[in-house]
C-alpha cells in the first residue's frame, strides 16, 4: 500500500541524526572545510549514533532487524543536511560493511563483520573511481588477473576517502576470467599498493581523499568478495547511487532552509527580497525539486528492500539529484547575492559540495 | 504504515479495465476527435456512463445515509484509497486520450463543490441525477470570467436576491467552462456558478450557486476552438436575469453568511482534490509520449541505458532519461498529494507542488518528444504532435503554473496572499 510515512523507529532515528547534524556538525562545518578535517570528537559522536551497526542484521551480528535501504536513506539525508564531507567520512566503514552484508560469503562475514560493531569502527574504505574523463563505473581499467590461486591487481584509483592509514580497502576491478567487475579486500599495507598524496578537490574538502596505485598487488582468492560467485555489482551500484542521492537531498534541504531565512531578512528596495517573485518562485521551485528528489530516493530504496532490481529507479534518482542539487545550491548562492560568493557564508560550500555528487561513484553506500 | 510504493491490489485490478478502455477505445479514436473538434466521443461516453453512474450512486447513498445517521461509519482498517485510485485512473485514461477523458460523464468539479459545502438536502437534489438513468449527465464549474482568471476574487457576475419570490437573480458572463455545454444543453446537468452577492466584500461576497439545465436566462454563447484537448467542451455561459431558487446557494446558513469566507475557502479546498487529478492527467499524456519515443528509438536501434554517467551518454539518450526522471518525479509528487487526501491530511501545499511540477514537466516532455522524432514527430501521422498540444493545458487550468508556484512560495516562506502577490 502506497505510503509516505516513516515508522516510529525510523522517525526516532531521523530525529537523533538531525539533532547531531544541527548541533554538532553544522556549527563546525565551515572550519572543517577550511581546515581540511572535522574535529575528532565530532566524528566520535557520529560513530556513537550507531547508524551502521543498526543497519546490519542481527543474524549477521549487527544490531538491526534487517538491512534496510529505506532506513538508511532516512538517516543519510540528515547526515547530508549536516555536511557532505562529514557524512562521507562517517559512513566510510559502510563502504566495506554493506557489500559484505549484500554479497559476502559466510567466512568473510564471520571474519570482518565484528570490526564494524566496535564503538569506533576500523579505518576502512573502498576504491572505485579512476582518473579518466570517460570514466564509467562498469568500465573499469583496473584489472584483477587470476594467478596461482590468487589475484594480481593493477590499476589507478582516485577519490578514495581515508585511504591513508586504512586497514582494509575494497578495490573494485575488472575480473576478466569472470567477465564482471569484482570487489577485492586489500590490506592497506599490501606490497605494491601506494597511497598518493592527499587530493585537492573543488568540494568535500573536509574529507581526506587520495589516489591509489596498484602495481601487481597480490591478494588471496579468499579476498574476492562473494567468493567464487563474486559480487552483484549492479545491485551494489544501486545501493550506492541511492546513498549518494539521499545525501544530496540533505544538502539541498539545508541550502533551501538557509536561503529562505536569508531572503525573508534581507531588505532591498525597502522590502525583504523574498517578497519578489523572482526570489520567491526560485525558492518554491527548489522546494518542489527537493520533495520530488526525496520521493525518488525513497522509491528506489524501497525497491531494494523488496529485493527487486532497482537499477533503473536508483539511476534515475541519482541523475535527478545530481542536477537538482546543483540547481538548488546555486539558487541559494544566487539568493544571497554577493554574500553568497563569500566563503564565510555556507552556501558557496554547498554548491561546491553538490557539484561533486555527479562525479561521485561508490563513495557512499546504504 | 511504513514507506511503501506498492500499488494496492484493488487499484491494479481496476487499472486493467481502465487500460483496456484507454488502449482499445480512446487511442484509436483520438485523432478523429482531434480533427472533428465539437463532435462528442459517443463510444467513450456510452461505455463510461454506467460505471460512473453506479459509482456516483454508491457515493451519494453513503453520504445521505451518513447524514441521516442511519449507518454508523464503517470502521475501515487504515486509510482508504479513493483518491489514489482516482489519480491512477486519470493517468491511464489520459494516456488513452485526455480530450475524451475530460468528456467523462460525472459531476466532477460541481460534485466536489457540492460535497464540500452542500447540505444533505442539496446533495440529494443536485447529485441524484448523476446516480440514475440511462442518459449521461455532466456537471461543471464556472469561475473564470473575461476579467477574472487567476484572480478569482475579481469576478463580476452578480447574484441579487429577489425577496418577493425568494429567488436569486444571476447576471454575468462565464468563460472557459469545461463541459458547460454538455451540462446545460446536452444533458440534465448542473453548473456551479460562482457569483458575488456583494462586490465590495471581496472573497466574503463570493458564493457558489447551482444552475440547472433548462434555467431560463442561461445560454451557451460560444464553444472555444482550441490548440489541444479538442474533444473537450469549453463553453461560454451567459447569465441574463437568470432566476434560481434561494436554496440553490450552496451551503449551510453559516457558510452563506456575508461576513465570512467559509464558503469560498470550502470550495477552494476542492482544488486540493482536483489538482492532483490534473497532475495525474498530465502524467498520462507524458507517459504516452515517452513510451512512444522509446518505442520508435528502439526501432532505430537506439536503446536507453540505465547506469552510464551523463558524460558518457548520447544527446538523445540523455534527453530520454531526463524525460523519464522528470516524469517520475512529478508522478511521485502526485501520488503523495493524493495519498494525503486519503489519509485526511491537509495537502494544499503538496497538491500545488504536484500540479506545478506536472504541468511544467508534461509541457517540456511532449515538446521534447516532437523534437526527438524529427519530421515525423511534427507530422499528424503520429499522435506526438497532438500530445504536445494536449499537454499544454495542464500548465494553465486549475491554477496556472505560476499560481501554483505562488501557493508553494507563500507556504514555504510563511507569507500571506497579501505579503506575496
Ligand atoms: C567578488 C565581488 C566583487 C565585487 N566588486 C564590487 C566593486 O568593485 N564595487 C562595488 O561597488 N560592488 C562590488 N561588488 C558588490 C556586487 O555588485 C553586489 O554584491 C551585487 O550588486 C548584489 O548586491 P548584494 O550582494 O547586496 O545582493 P542583494 O542586493 O541583497 O541581492 C540578493 C538577491 O536578491 C535579488 N534581488 C535584489 N533586489 C531584487 C529585486 N528588486 N527584484 C528581484 N530580485 C532582487 C538579487 O538578484 C539577488 O539574487 C562585488 C561583489 C563581489 C561578490
Ligand atoms: C481549456 C480550458 C478549460 C478550462 N476550464 C475551466 C473550468 O471548467 N472552469 C473555470 O472556472 N475555468 C476554466 N478554465 C479557466 C482557467 O482556469 C484559466 O484560464 C486560468 O485560471 C488562467 O486564467 P486566465 O486565462 O484569465 O489567465 P490570466 O490570469 O490572465 O494569466 C495570464 C498569465 O499571467 C500569469 N499570472 C496571473 N497572475 C499572476 C500572479 N499573481 N503572479 C504571477 N503570474 C501571474 C498566469 O500564470 C499566466 O501565465 C479553463 C481554461 C481553459 C483554457
């Protein structure tokens, strides 16, 4: 039955994460963006929300009833509302944990899942994006060649969050033998793996990201996620698109909220600028886009929870959010006029962050 | 109920029948009625009347029984699906042909106004005709005037009480009235006419009056010749000393009082129900265009991939994906607005969001469809050019795109209609 109401439990989760985003994250987001990192205590408080363990099913040792993408996107929207860098940082353990939930073998889950139930999760990440203008997630140049009971990984990755000092990195690579993209669990200190210098990006500047060189990095066959079957990369991508889109909805919501307040206070020509249709209509369009985007994210997440193929829905939702997020954050900058262009005000940061969404693949997963 | 996008089984069953009608009757006739502007789509009307009649009878019987307090309101498990069902139906029928869909014999907007503010006696007297007989009956709503379109408070049609006969005397001109001729000249229908009892009182003076077919002094001066939805009847109604009984003023005495806008507000609330329906109708046209474009592209070997980054798509693929995403976005907004009605929630913000978005999206999507199909898209050989013409009305009636944006803007800014004009 079509319904748009979160459960009571989900509502509680939303409120908890929203409080954290509002009181802990937003006040320090500017300094974090300028300084390149969030304070450790803000991150610690974030881990303690237990968003990830709550979304790992009890049967796999987690604290949740089931793994639910819908529950996930509700929390992710709030994190995105807080700050995109922070959200991506906080949810980086999920980059390994959720693929384990979805496709891991029993042995792999047994070995790795307990890591994610600690108060402070281990430093882990995933590497998907490659530095080519024609990059597409299902057309990877990084390869995994089967040899002597293991795999040799070769390639070049970028935009790998928290790669420096990572304990494990889930590396996505083309597996020619299987004819599919697979995920490989690689130790952060594996021979042949070089973490490049920290990247400088247009946005998400509080999130440390790195390039990664893989030069004949050898992993055991047991490190192929999903064992002999490998992974269902279509599904993992769908979970990832939905996660990124949900974060985008949060970014947009924050930007609109700020612009609405500003427009009602800023007086020019003797009246608040919000009383002009040129501003008011722009904001109304933003409000419509945000609600539409959210519903698309929910639908895609719901389909995933039904165990159905959500390739189409997640793709359309992500495409939609990618564009809407830029439109909305740009409208917020525009609403602030000259001030919108000044870094002291948050809207230009949100525009820089929002533009990243269309470029990001695999940087979040739910 | 948790977040879900599962279409209820009953709606799915209904949709099968609706789809048969839409594809079997409406589509094949669509071009004919586009080219024969003022002819009536008899097959469609004949087929839908018994269904609409029986449905309206059930509704009316339920309403009157409840008003008499005879049957306790049945305790339903959870919310109903009346409005959800309606948006799905409107979407499907409009996918068939929106012009014919608008000729559906129902009380529609007149019915909604009567249900919203009418007394039990009025409901029985005005709506019974929609619930019985072999001949189809139409209802219509006449607000718009030459000088009062978006600004409904500017209407000039007057209603003056003749104390001698206890009758209202109506004078004025109403234009663009959908199904006005069908209601007044081609069936024993009704039109809810908005008139002012006191021009100086603004909205408080505006009241809804029921004008029945056959009322002396009421004439259809003109039917419009239009860009699209040509099968739909758009009439000019002239009221010249038209006398109607006192009790044809809709509402209880409370609602009828001169110093309140309750009547106005009550009937304006019918927009909350009608806007999602128009949005749904827009979606049907948009889906028709999108499906057709995809089908034709597939015949040319052009498939639409889901999963590639935008920069790796062709221009045509990008357009089609954008059309699909935009339609989905507008459709979900529509479902939400309808679902809220079923839950008894106040939805005027969400209804305007859905209507503004749907009107804009369907206009763009159908224009794109014509473009993408090149010279054949522009040709009347196919229906896409017609869909483009049909689509545009959705951004105009039931509040233009701008008026719905204005409503959304006021709501998110917390402004009154005086603070944001
Ligand atoms: C990098 C930079 C360099 C600059 N250099 C100079 C300079 O050298 N000299 C100088 O004098 N100034 C300079 N400016 C200032 C610039 O000209 C102003 O920022 C600009 O005119 C907008 O004014 P504002 O920022 O006060 O925005 P506001 O006037 O507050 O406008 C805010 C928003 O409201 C909209 N708005 C305002 N009034 C209306 C209306 N009546 N109808 C509809 N919409 C309306 C605006 O379009 C805008 O979107 C500079 C600004 C920047 C950012
Ligand atoms: C086919 C058809 C069927 C119709 N059916 C019915 C019916 O059954 N009953 C009925 O009562 N009416 C009906 N209408 C009338 C319809 O509701 C009006 O056409 C509509 O409300 C717009 O009014 P208008 O045409 O006078 O345009 P105007 O109000 O003159 O608007 C012209 C333009 O100005 C814009 N505008 C107006 N005010 C503002 C504002 N404050 N801010 C920004 N922009 C503004 C509008 O958005 C529009 O773009 C129908 C119209 C058509 C074409």
